[in-house]
C-alpha cells in the first residue's frame, strides 16, 4: 500500500531546526540479473530534527551532488514529502515511513539549480 502522492509537509511545524549529521547510505540500482550496479539511485542522510526530538532520515535523488556539510550545520530540506510502505503480516500490517526531498541545502542559502549545457548554448546564440 502506498499513498498516491505522499504527504506534503509543513517543514517548520514538523521538523523545526534541522542539523546535518552524516550520509547514512547510498541506494544503488539493481541490474537485470539481480546484482547491484555501480549506479547510485538515491542518497539518504541523517538530520537532527528539533521538532521531532530525534534523528530523521531524508533521501534525495542521486542527480543532486553529494552533500558534505559540517557536522551540526543548520540545513533546510527542499520540497519534502512523507510516504509509507506497508507490509502485510499475520497480525495486520507493519508500516514504515520515509521522507524524500528534492535537495538539502544550508539554511539561508538557495538551492543551486542544475545547469544544462544545452540551455547555455542557446542563450549564447540568442
């Protein structure tokens, strides 16, 4: 079971101040034969959440460069969405929550747009 589009989150009310801790894991794409490839699908980071009173994990796409902020640097998550995965058990179901976001940036600094070299060429010609 999955929520259709996840739950959009009010960042300040839900998480309060967020502080960077570390990269938790990299999720890699599986090959057709079931082996793990070298291509990274997403990265999950540990962030300290004052609003939750504990560490939370936030996953961002691998297309976003690796985040290497100082420990305890105040950060902000861009467009967070919470979603669930439920697994049926003999006594009902177990539900796991996860948070995905478009990016993690230092608090007070805007996200850097990913530059497209093709767009730059068109802009130079025009």
